[in-house]
C-alpha cells in the first residue's frame, strides 16, 4: 500500500511473480472495485469503470493532506481492533470476511452518533467502531461482540442505518447468538445503559 497518488495502481511482472502497488484509499474499496483490480492485474487493457468511479469519488480526500473520512486506525489506547478482527474472522467466518475495520473519528464532523457503537458501510466495505469503547472499563468480550455483530453485516451484505438495529433478519439474530459471550455481552450493555 502506498501514498502515491500519481500512480494509484502499478503492476510489475517478474517472471512468474507479480508485484502490485496500490494506493491506500483502496483499503476502503468495495468488492466490485477489488474484482476489477484483480481483472486489471491479469489484463492491463481491460475496462475499469469501477476503479475510475472509486478514484473520482475519493479524489477530494486525495487532494486533502489528511483524508479524514478514509483513514484507517486500528490501534486504540487500550484495544487493537485488527487483532480482535482477525481472531473473530478465523473463529467464526473461516477468515472470509474482507471488510476494513477502524476506530471511528472523534472529530464532530465524522463522529458516529452517540449510541451508535458500531456501523458497517457496504459502499466502502468498512466497519467503524465507536472510540467511546476504547477504554479500560469496557470488557474485551463486549468489543468483540460489537465487532462480531458488524462482521455479520459485512458477511450478510446488509448495511447498518445509523447503526440502529433495524436490519436484523431472523437469520441474523440466530447467527448473532453463536457468539461465545452473547449472554454476557447483552447483559453488560443493558447494565451500561441503565447507568
Ligand atoms: Zn446491526
């Protein structure tokens, strides 16, 4: 991954090996864009409408020095989301969830709503976790539960609307219960809300 915005994608062949350099913004790309990149690696002459649209949509962030909306930050003060994500992905999804994960921004402009603990955007294939959870008093199993919940959305292809729990099918709710600490996590959240 690079910060090189003059060459967003570069592909080099070395005999049987291929090396690919991609601009960092592609960490937020959805599956259509990723597929097209794969196609492009195989055939540089293929048409790339998704890639072109994606770059166009994100060009504002590219021009800015700090692309606030797209920055990926997994290391919190107490919790590292990438480790949590990896282990849940392996344990419950056979490693097949491909979403990016990040702590949400603390600045008011990009802030997630107060009671929104996590969200998933299918457009950017990104899970955001509210940074209010990044503290000692929040048990690890609860963060894992929120991450697991959003990964279910990523896996099932459903978007969270303002993070409210409105898009939960029967199947979703059933799968949610597979989480090892489900009862404990739900009870902990209830206790927190009361305070
Ligand atoms: Zn949800």
